[in-house]
């Protein structure tokens, strides 16, 4: 079966990696011939969707399209391609439109009486001048400010003290409102994610993943199983399915939460292919979300049964420069061109690396997504430590 993945960035990497694991033939379509997912695909088509050209030229007829892009105009064109050529597509545009807006998502959480961090910029605040809302904030720090429509850590600002507030105020000088920004109370604690696939009345959830963040609040590592007790997992599953039913999801979405004072609070939902977490779930349980989504969309073979986590998994992103190995947020993986799959990479079970060969002296700077598995988190961390040491030792030997 030929799977067309429209978009070759990090969501595309996830889709192609799992499609390969499911035994599908993959075609990546992207305007950038060196997008990260192109190194993993069986075929590559360089093409930019536009109103005048929304049917990719010289493109074989795929059996299924997976959009892996966050651009509503482009998504509409991809859907037009699918409808014109009568190609099944695994995507829910209406659910995407709702969940891409944090403002709309927050209203949904509030309407459903689900726990979330307090939202501080209501409609009255949005009409006030910058000076007025900054003076209000000084007594209720810390706060987090984030764009209404963005994913991950892009544009997120944490205001912890008066100095941060003054810096943020100076950057906002000349602005008469907070339009386009969401202001919430800042709460700390471990972060978790859960995925849902299906259609109304037929949803399934997957293993909960635990997220680690770098200093810029970008996810740098994912681990399974998560450090939640069974009651907390059941609560998270219940909230995720309730949200899916409410928006009448037909496809895939993920829900990200934070555990604060022993209560799970909702941060955001996204109705599109996630990055990082489906790969971790597959490694831990053997359940492939792309395969499940394909089966659901094509109404074909029965879905594989869900299993509890049988392996401990850690997936992390590293940046190697000179002799330094640094764990970084996932954004770093989009900055070095195509990624290539390696097995037994300096002791990591698998790795997605920005070179098709194992890096040596000639490779001064590179990135990798490392996948570690084991029978316990202690085993996984020991493999991680040995891998970092092996990479560093190899670099010292050749420099």
C-alpha cells in the first residue's frame, strides 16, 4: 500500500517512520527536497501546493494521504486533491480548526468543566492598553504567555518575576492589546500526553507518555511508561475520549496535560499527527498509531488489540557539536536536512540521524533522535549514559 505523507517536517518524520514499521510504501511530498522526512521515505516528490496547482504532478495514485503539516490553506488544498482524485485522507479539518486555537480549546475545556490553568486575559483585558494590563499582572506572577495558534514551545514566554515582566512589556511597547496571545497562570509539574484515534462512538486511547522539556519549554525527551498511577491514567483517558466525542473527531488527536498539586490540568489538544509520542508508544507496546489510523480511514483490517507497556522507552533529541553532546528540544531536528534510520547507533536501539552513515571526523555538527528501550527505566538510563559516552569517546578519538 502506498501512503502519501504531505509534509516532510517533524510530523512527517513520525508518519513515515511508523508507516515503514507497518510495512507501507511511503511517498513524501514537500516543497523542500531536503525536508527531514525525505531521508526515511521510499519516494520523494518536490511540490508546493497552491490554488493553481493543488494536484501534485507526476504523482502516482496513493492508497491513502496523511497530511503532516500545520498550514490551514495548504491543508484545504490537500483535501481538494484527495476529493478530486477520490483518494482516502486521514484528516479531520474541522477538528483541526478548533484545536489549533488555544482560545477555542480553552473555551471547550471550560464548557466541559475540565481542569486547566486559569486564563487571565478575558475580553475586557484585551481592550485595555499595554500599560494597564502590565500593572495588573505585577501582583499575580508567575504567568505564561503563548500565541493563540502555534504548536509546541513556539512563541511561549514565561514571566516569573518583575524583571521578566518589564522585559515582556518593553517588547510589547506600541501594542494596544493582547490580541493573538493567551495569558494563563504558570503552573509547574511533570507533563504528559495521550493520543486518541477513531470516530464518534468508536475511540481508543494509547499509552500515556511523559514529556521532558528543555530551558525553552520545547520537548526534548519522551518516556514510557509515565509516572502516573492507574487512577490518574484512567482519568486522563476519560477526559481525552470525552473531548474527542465533544468535537466529533474523525481521525487522531493528542491531549497534553500537566500534573500540578496532584491534579491533572489540561494544556492543549491538537487534532493532527503528533511528533515524538506515537514513536515512543510503538516502541513500548508494539501498537502503531499510523497503522490504526490507516485501518480506521480505509475501514479495512481489524485494529490490533491494545496492550499495556511491555518495554520501558526513552526517546530524546541530541545536538552534537565538536566534542559536546547536548540533549535539545525537538525543534533542533528540523534544522539539519534529511534524517536517516540507524540501528544499534553507539548503543541506542535505533536513531534518526542527519547523516546516512555513522558520523565521523568529517561530520563536525549533527543531530539525532535516539531511541532506547529496556526492561526498566534504570536499564534505559544506563544505555543512554553509555551511548553519550560512546559518542563523545569516538569524537575525541578522531578530532
